[in-house]
C-alpha cells in the first residue's frame, strides 16, 4: 500500500515523504489521519522550540539562523511555520518573506510553511499533527514559528518545550498588544533587530517583566547572539523533557472534541433549534440541552 511506503520513508527521515505527509495534513486528507494513527505510537525525542511574536519582527530570519546553528552542532533540524491564513490574504504570508531572497541555503534544513485554514482544531490542531510527523521523522530540533496574535499562540505554546517570544524595536502599540497575551507564555525574551535604535530601551522594558526569564539580544541578519539564544532554549527544553506531552494532549483533545461536536450539530438539529429560539418557544439554555440530547 502507498501509505505503508510513505510512513516507512517518513520514519527514516526522507524529506520528500515528510513534505508529502505534511501536504496531506494541510489538505485535511483522510490519508493524513491514517498516517497519524500509524506514527502516533512513536515517542519522539525532538526538542520543540516555539518562535512567536508580532509580524515582521524577524521570526523567520531568526529561525533560519537558529537552524543553521543547530546544524553546526550536528543536529538534524526542521522549521515549521504555521500560517493562520487570514481570509484577507488568503494564502501563505508567514515564513517566507525573508526566505525568498535568502539565496543559497542549507538544503539539509527541512523547512515548511503550512496553512491551517479550516483545519480541525484550527491552528493548534494542524500544528500538533505536523509536529508528530516531524518527530516521527526523528528531527533533533524543531522550530515552530507562529505569528503572535493571542489565543492560538497560547495553545501552540502547550506543544513546545520552550517558547521564544521575539520582539523588535519600534513596535509601539503592537508591543502593548503582545504584552497582553504572548508574554506570559515566554520562556525566553528575544530583542531582535538589536542593530536598530531602541533595542536598549526595549531590552530594559522586558527585563522588568521577565523575572527570572532570560532576555536575549539578537541581530538575525548577521547571526549575532544566535548561538547564545539557542543554548538558552535547548537548556530550558532539556529541563522540561517529558512534560510537554500531557499539556499538548489536553489542548489537542479539547480542540478536536469541540470541533467534532460543532460539526455533528451542524449536520442535525442546528436549524430546528434556531427556529424554535426565534419563535421564542425555547430559551438558549433549553435549545442547547435539546441539541446535546440529540447528539
Ligand atoms: N535590521 C534588521 N533587520 C532584520 C533583522 N532580522 C530580520 N530583519 C528584517 O526584517 C524583515 C522581516 O523579517 P522576517 O524574518 O520575515 O520577519 P517575521 O517576523 O518572520 O515576519 P512575519 O512572518 O511576516 O511575521 C526582513 O526584511 C528581515 O531581513 C535584524 O536583526 N536586523
Ligand atoms: Mg515569518
């Protein structure tokens, strides 16, 4: 069978098999579920490092440098950029802006940007599924890039061993927005674009809220500070070995369950309940009970 072959090559780390399997996940193909169930028993040993932060702060550039550093240390590395696929842009915008002109790059680094629109469990569900495939392919370090916009990041943070929150000078309001959500999931704060004016002030600001957590300065375009950052991140990840699994499963199960319930309802009694509600025959509480009873 074709799937057997794909899974076998995937587990040997064949990048083409990996790419193919990720496309199946992205397209929500039935085969993707089959592949997942085949590799699900495998316990990976990858260090999964989340890279998140507002748009344009240099996450992709930094992920590239970190991955190169990982390669220099002899590790097998992958970068997965999760694209929330806004209905406005309609396509992949995350992960490749800086990469397009990166020129000659290290082809031994597996890079993939993945759209998640309409995926069961949204962004988190697709990211988790992709992560399992990368772990099955025995990557030593997986960098998971997401654009910082709130709840999704908090969910994705559950799936990583360490979260790097990347900021850059000149963010203004975006910094305030970022502070509200993603800062609490940070294990390491990164002031990227340290070559720019305002980096000192930002690093100082962050040190006030960071507590014990490190604040690292990087210039992703030159690689400055990247080796130290990777060392920090790997140290934190190693200190957490094993604790990711339960957090991840909890978020994943909750996502899949709520999506499944929503889908089932849509197929059955949603319209009836709505009609009854509008006619004031039932309250929303009674309507919800009725829907659940019919499931
Ligand atoms: N001056 C300076 N520019 C940088 C640095 N890091 C990245 N950039 C530039 O910032 C721009 C955005 O970089 P990306 O790596 O695409 O940023 P991103 O956070 O991945 O962007 P999105 O994925 O769109 O959210 C590019 O033009 C980079 O070359 C840096 O350390 N210093
Ligand atoms: Mg990017």
